[in-house]
C-alpha cells in the first residue's frame, strides 16, 4: 500500500457517520465478559459471538472497520467465509490488534509498558496476507501519586512510534492508542494535563520515526475525572476539555481521532462524542473506536443462546446507529427510548 493508499484507508475509517468496532479483546478479557453473563469462554463460543457482531446486516451503514484479535482473524463464519473476507464483502475494513499487552515498567512502580515489537515485522506481513488493512497498538498511562513519570510516557511513545512506522512499511494504517486510564480520584484538569503530556511525546516520536501523519489515526481517551473522583463533569465540559487538549496537541494532518470508551457506559460514550461534534468543525474527524460501549447491549441480549442471535444483532445495530448519529452531533437522549 503506497502513501496515497494509506491516506485513503485512514480517511475511509473515519468516513462521515461511521466509526470502528473494537472486537479485539484478548482471550482473558473476553473470558471475563462471558463470565458476567454465565457463558463459558471456548474457541467456539468466542467465534459464535464475534460472528454475530461481524455479520449484523446493515451495520456497514455505521461501522467502517473492525479491529480483530489474532484468534478471530483466522476464524470463519458459519458459511466457511474467513472473517476478513466476510467484512470486506460488507464494505467494512478489517484491522488487527498487534501489541502483546502490558507489563510492569522495571524500576517504576505502578507504571506499565507495552510489549510486542519483537518479531512484529513478520507478523504484520502475515496479517496483511490474511486481509488486515489497519493495525492497533495500545499503551496505558496511569495517574497516581508521583505518576506518570516522563520515563513511562516516553517509553510508551517510542514503542507506539516504532509500531506505527513498521505498520506503514507493511502497507497497514496504524491506530496509535495512548490511553490515560480513568482509574483513580484525579480531577478532569489533571487528566487533561497528563493527556497533553502523553500526546506531545507521542507526536514527537512519530515525527522522529518519519510516520506519515495522514496515513494514521489517533485513538485517545476522552478527558474525564477519575472514576473515584467526587468531581462531577457533564458531557459539555468533557467535550470542551477534550477538544481543547486535542487542538493543542494533535496535528491537522491526522485524518481522524477515534476515541476509546475506556470504561464509560454505552450512553455516556455516545453522549460525550455527540457533544464534541456539536462544538463545530475541527481539523480532524471525531469518531469512535468502541469495544464495550458498542457491544454491551448485544452481549447482554445474546447470553450464549443461538435463539437470541437476531435480537442481539438488533441491539448491536441500534448502538452502532446511535454512535453514527453522534458523529455529526445529531444524537439525542430521546433516541434511546424510541424504536
């Protein structure tokens, strides 16, 4: 994929009214979600659940791409079609999570760094052959007493930049995800300060590694108070704080910002995105790359029963539609209550 193709794919992923489904939960994470609904996590149950999401009729109206897990990109739908091919037939772009998860950063208690650079070039070539056209790498930044340190921020920024450069070299659009976690009792101002520091470091490293900014996407957290904070922030304040942070840190050459939901409820994630898009035109598209905030109603409806499949798909379609409306600031709370 040449530079023009990378840019075209990045723009397609943030097309008007559309966003990305993150269906890349690790085996451990999806196991926890299945446990919450009383379903055993097996290779077949994971395949069946993801087939339900990936074959929902009409979802392509609101879903531009899907981030897959290594297991999923190798699986097939019930009719024998490989999942990437199934998505492609719907006009949805297949993507793949390529990091190997986080580990403790030696010498820095409470801080993490993401692994997965070893052997990444070979894995990227294989994923491209399997049908992936974009990639994702997640770094996590915790807020706490005396953290994050500059060492943690810079180590994760360096890994994100190396991942992005390798992805583009392999003809894949990188989604760069520096997530400032909601855990803690910090204020919204503290979250904004840390998010700005993280983004500044990330874009410095991306430039140093000669990553094409028009051929990548950014997947950041929204600027929020910590989950344990007594502070209350309404969606308007969250939207203003987030957009202010982005305008200070994110170059206009980046085609789009695809937010993570980061533990927010499905409604809160939709409302906050909606409020951002009601603030007016920005240099980049403001979109979504939600996992739980798109999947929660479908998972609760499905509960592992094949006979619930159609209803679960309807629940997923509805959540995708509401987030599609939020892309242009057209979401309204009353839409949650109407058919």
